[in-house]
C-alpha cells in the first residue's frame, strides 16, 4: 500500500481501514520508518547506526565516528561529551529534509551510503593506551571497502571529537592508505607547538601528546604534505616575545591565515587563499576545531579565543572547498559543559553536515591521489560508482 493511499483513506475518515489492512514490510517502513526530529534514538542526523568497529563486513561510503577522548587538553576538559552533544544537536537533520541549498544536493539522498558508526570507546585512564586504541580503531575502520567501489578504496570518515589530539592517530592511519596528507586546519590556535613549549620539566613520552602538539608530532612522523597545509582562523597569543611560534610553524609546513584577514578579504578571500595553497591532486584532510568560531558562536569549547569567525563565514568557506579530494574530516573540541542553549553543538552539527556534503558532492576519492604502489587494480574505481549504482562488496 502506498503512503498516498493511506493518506486518502484517512481523509475519507475511514478510521477502521488502517488497522484492518494486512501490511507487508514495505508498508511498515512507510508507516514507521520516518522519525520526527524529536523521536528516535539519537544517531547523527537520524542516520542508520551500526557499531562499525565490531563488524568489518558493513559496507558504506561515509561513516560518522565519535572519538570521545579529552585527556590531552591543556585547559578545560569535557570534549569527551562532544560526540553525544553533536548527535543531539543534529536531530533536526533528516534525510527527508536534508537538501543543502548552498550546495544544490541532499547528501543523505545521493550516491553515498552514510552511516553513524558509533564511538571508539577510548580509555580516559591512560593516554598511551588511548593512543594505541585510537590507532587500532582507525586502522580497523579504514581496513574495508566502501560500498560503491570494488576496490581498495576505503570509506571516508567524519570524526566527532574529542579533543584535537585525536587527529594524530587519524592522520597516521590515513597516511598508510593515502601517503602524506594536506591538512586544512580551522583553528584559533597553531597546534604545531613542540612539547617543549609547554611546562616540561616533568616529562614522559606520553606527556608530549597533547591537543596543542599533535600537528608537530605528525610532522615528526612524516604524515603531512611538505608545503600544502594551511591554518585558517588563527588568533592565538604566541610564546615569548616574538615570532618563534610562527617560525616553528613554518618548519612544520603550514601556511597561516589569521582570523583578522576576514575583515580585509572576506570569507571568499579566505577560501581562495586556502585553495591557492592546497594541492588539488593530493589527499586533503579538513580539521575543524570549533574554537575557530568566535565564543559568541561557540562558547562550549576548551580554549576559547575572542575575535573569531561567525558560523556563517565558516560554512561559506567550507562550501568553497568542495572540489578538493577530501579523504577525511573532523569537528573537534566541542565541550558541552561550557555550552549554552546548544549554540556550539548546533554549529558543530551543521559543520559536520557541510563536510559530508563536500564528500558527497565531490564524488568518490579519485584513486590517482593514492601512492603509486596502491594504485594497481583500482584505477577504474572512481568510474564504477556512476556505472554500477548497486552491487555487493566483500
Ligand atoms: Mn585545536
């Protein structure tokens, strides 16, 4: 029975009709399959949920994965509750009403199968162990094929943080698949600080891993592209009495766009500067520290800096990046204990939606960005998606 007919019977006030019908499975889906924003289990945007880590046979193209880890922060903790807050704030997103007017597509009703993969249950007790767990989790997540590509191309993930340190294990595992990664880093801070830039008389190896040093560590491990990384939205105070932090940032390989530039060149200008720096033919990772936004737009975060972007501006900039080969993305540092009226988590949930939109609108990752040794046998993977819209994998 078509939903239309069901509605018609309702209009005829035939109240006994609906209950007397023998429903098949399709009827049940139509009757009960669509949630209201306020009903249902709170997955991101009401997407189907599976615990992807415990079932490697699941096939999908884009996964939402929570990384509720926050014991590498230098100031206020609490971002372990970020994934839950972002999911809750995303409840007014549904596939039925998901058309992105800025992009001209509904990412939830397009070629990509998108799934909420749940969280990585990271230990809050031991950062060495936590890093091991996050490494293992992302290795697991990337060690599978995406739905529409009969190839070695893995699904892509948008990670919900968690503090910003979680991108070190993510970049490690992406590097194994794609080689060096170009990072577009939206943040008020550099996050390329050497561990010695923090109080470090009392030292352990684990203490080097923080949400302000992870990009420096990523550089030491050779995970970053040489010259194709960029910060956007910077406005942090710097160490000491001069430009040392910026010079160190040069060594890590980042271009810098300070937040104040938006007053001179606008959001379009910022986007263009990013596009001028980032290679179009190499894998790109977009990392959004929610503190890139002004505290008026995102108070619920660990290390707030005044004078930031508006949510509107950040969305506009991200929309301009949709042609880049995005192999992964995140929104991190959402700390709901400091949030008011869900301002921050709402912003984060919208940014996640924009990042998903980019991945869908840009189509599957072109295998030509993969390291040459990985290319054998998968050259035609990108074409398959459009030629073979439905097939089994694995
Ligand atoms: Mn950060």
